[in-house]
């Protein structure tokens, strides 16, 4: 028997919202979509964390995630996807029934989508800045390091 919570919005979904399901998992469109086709893959058992799923539930969840993606490919023809789980208060979870966001992405939906899910920390999302700063630091260290030279057999100076 599946565990349910009478106060949980995902434990008592109207059947007309369910797009696809198997014995353990169901798929719906997000009620507050961030893009056309934004879907949720939800275990039927009331469980808050991805890490509390059984192996069978995890297998079912990934199978329906793959099927939902195939359906979105046909219906919406997105150019990419973000897949996300907010697991715990610190991660932003507000509905404590696990659900996986399958978010279709479209060319031009953001001016620069690089970084994807890293944007949960906006000051760390643009990792190309970190790469540049790291390379600059390494180059600065190399330039400021003393270089010793000695004369080779050919009379030219060679770094040691």
C-alpha cells in the first residue's frame, strides 16, 4: 500500500492532470511552468527526498522522466532541458513530496543560458569568469616568479 498525506497536493491530484503513469510514478505539467511543457515526475508514494526512494521507485521515476522527455520532444520541440530536484529546505524545497522538474529550454529563452542550474547561486553561475580569474592568477604568478638562466653550449641563455 502506498503512503499518502491527505494535505499533500501531489498525493491527491485530479486524474485529468496526469499525463502518464505506471504503478509507482506519474507525470503532470507544472502548475506554475517556467517554460512551455515544464513537467513534474512524481513518485506516487509520499516521500520527501530522492534519497529515500526505493530502487524500484527510482527506476520507475527515471523511466517516466525519459518517456516525458520523448513526449516533449514531439509536442514542443525544445532545444534542450534542465532537470532538477529541490531536496530539503536549504535546497529550496517547498512541497515535501519529491518531484523532478523537467524543464524544456528554447534557443533564445535567455540571452546567455551558460551555467544552467548553477544560476541558483548567481554570483557563481558564470564559471567562465572563474576560469579567466584562475588563468590570470596563474599567469601573474608565472610572470612574477624569478627565472634563472645559464649559458648553454651554444652561447644562448636557457631558462633552468
